[in-house]
C-alpha cells in the first residue's frame, strides 16, 4: 500500500512533466486556426483611401489573395511592412490590408510615411471582421484561394523564411490550380 501512495503521485508528476516538455517544443507563432480549409468570413468594408467605395469577399473571388491585418499603433506591423511591400512589388499575389481598430488619420499617415503595398486597405474600426477571421492580435496574415477558402494563417510579423518556405510555395500551388 505504501508503494502505491508513492507511485500514484510520481505517475501524475511524470504525465505533467511530459505535457510540459511537449508544450515547450511548440512554436507560439503557430496558432492553429479553425478556419483553415473553410470559407473566409463574408465582409464588405469601406476603403481607407476612399470611404465611398467598399470591398467585400465576393469582390475577391476568382483570385488567390493575401489579407494582411495591421494597425498604425502596432510595432511588429512596422517590422514586417518592408516584406509586405516586397510581396506587392514582386506581384506575387494581390495584397489587401485590414486596418484593425485604428484611427483613419493615423493609418493614412502610416502608409504615406512607410509606403502603401495594398491593392486596398479595408477599415475594420470596430474589429468585427477581424474577430470573424479569428484574429488574436496584429499583425496576422491570411492566404485565401480563388474560391474564397482560407488556406494559410500566420500570426505575428512575416519573416523572409515564412515567405520563402510557406507562402511562396502555397501561392504557386494555388495559382497553378486556376
């Protein structure tokens, strides 16, 4: 009986230790999204540069596109911005910005100072569309296929490695299916 009193706590400790080691090996940037493989949420938002115009999910069907969620108050967004500009410059795919919970004037100034890589920047002032996309914070990036299905999500600033090893191969595969 004394052996059991010792073995049960040791067994529980071993299980907890096992979960700890598995957890330490996970990448915190890889937050799984339940939306991967599912249709992008329906939306229709005004453009930052022209509030009389809107862009919606339906307008983007038929092409592979990137949604980059950003805000002028976000330091990591500034860190990834040169890479987003490079993606747009190389015309890898159309890049749309989702300006998340930001002030219009600050967002326009940010793009004027740092460069505007977006086909259109969509205003998500109250964050509802971001919530529909499952945004945890900014920046986040999504790749959506020509049928409007979310195929990829990256949480945090994009890196050259993520672009080279994950996004570029996926975009080439999705565009070849058109």
